[in-house]
C-alpha cells in the first residue's frame, strides 16, 4: 500500500507549496514542468508493471490471450478497436499485458495533467484525482481509464482552441471504449458556440460513431448489465462523489472557470453527474450507471482545482483550505484501500518483479 501513498504524497506536497496560478496562459517554470513529467512517469510505470492488481485484471488477461495468436483484423473487431490494437501490438512485441496497461495508464495520467494545467491549483486537482480516478479507475478499469484520458486531452485541446484536434481525441476515446460516445454531447454546445459548421459535422459524426461502434455492442452491454440486473457494491457512493462537487459547481457556475474556454464542458459534466446519481433510483442495474458515471468523475478534480474561486474563500490563507481538501482526498483513499469490499483487488500492490510481497 506504501506505493499508493507515495503516489498521493507527490502532488499533495506540491499542492501545499506551489502558489495558485493567476495567469492560465503561463507555461510554468522548468521545475514545474519537470515535476509534472516526473508524476506522469511515476504513474505510467506503476500502471505498466502491476501484476494481478485491479478488479478486472482477469477479464483483461482473457482479452489479451484471445487476441495474441490471432490476426490484426480480429483484434480490431473483437473488442474496442484501439484497445484491441494495443493488445495485438504488445503480443507481437512479446510485451504481454504490461505494455497494454502502460499505454492505457499513460493516456489517463497524461490527460489528467494536461486538463489540470489551466486550473488555478493544478496540483490540488491532481491530488484529488489520485484516490479514485488514478488508482481505482486507472488500475481497475483500464479501457475506461484510457478513454477518460483521451477525453481530458480533448478538453485540453479545446482550451487551446484546437477544435479539430479536440474532435480527433474524442474519437480516439471511443476507440478505447465505445461508451465514451455518451460524453460527446457535452462538447457539442461548446463547439457550436465557436464554430457552428464544425458543430453540425460533429453531430453527424456522433451518429456515425454510434451506429458503427456502439450499436453492435448494445446487445453485449444489455446482457451484461441491464438484463442481468447487476449491482455494483458502493455504486451510489462512487456516483455521489461526483454529484456533490457538481452541485457546488452548478451553484457557483458564474464564478467558475472565468479563465477557462472549456468551462461549459465542465459544467455539462457536472449536470451529467447529478443526472447519473438520480438514475440510480430507476435503473435496473447500478453497475450500468456506475460504469457510465466514470466518464463524469473528472469533475471532482476540476472542483478541487478551482475550489477557492467557487467558494470565494480568502486567498490570504491558502494553506488552511488546501490542507482541508488534501485531508478529504486522503480520507477517500483510506476508504477505498482499507475499508472497501473490493480493496483486496488493489491491495497489496504487486509488480511484475515481485512474487507477492507488498511494494
């Protein structure tokens, strides 16, 4: 479990010491860039070298073994195409599931870092991402994690005014997990405000992606989650974790992201999080809602990164509210790693180089 706390301490310490950003367009010091690169590298290696860690570990091993001796065409069609491609390439290189996990982990953490760099307190946002988004999702639900990473990179591209790159990254997200298409409408209004023709094309592409990638998998999704009426332990807690900060975001949306071009995307994500929580009351499968809500969970980190502006707290004593938020994030991590029913899937952390001892 120690390595998880080292991962948490890295951004938490920097959150306490690094001053809040007042200019969202500044590039940051060389030391800041190096620290961000170090965090990305740390997490990518943590994800790549893990062994039998994560709730879906066996399922991903089955997918890899199914693909490794077959053709590229089969790899692209048997599962989500980009994830299938990663498995097939890794198999050809003899890198096993480890290269696949490393690529997906890198996609997620790169997205987290890119999306938080424009926030007033990026390290505080990254700290909140560690317990759930990076540890639980990234090391447990690999395809969704990679897709979320692509979505966050899309938000980062939108912040820089790169609309075509934004659309491309959204489609890459679907390549890792087809259900990522449900996030596309969150971008539609934001894109329409800047380029109506591109927005119209985007809507057409959404329909195309839905027909090509999602429709063929609806039967599988329906049989796996809906008809079986699967229920996820702790689903309501996980969805509520996003719904609560979303309420704050919506109550103070006029004060949110005054320096952010993608503020409308984040607000839409907050609305979607609240809708997901309400859906738990009527859905026959909490697992279906739980997995869908994963794509809205980044709202947690953006509220942390903009907490001072959202609450109008005095900026004269940043150490106080930063410490309180870090303590809250630490509490979340303790709950997931110590008290959660499925914690044994993540704890102890085992690596490729270990025979079972904790690292």
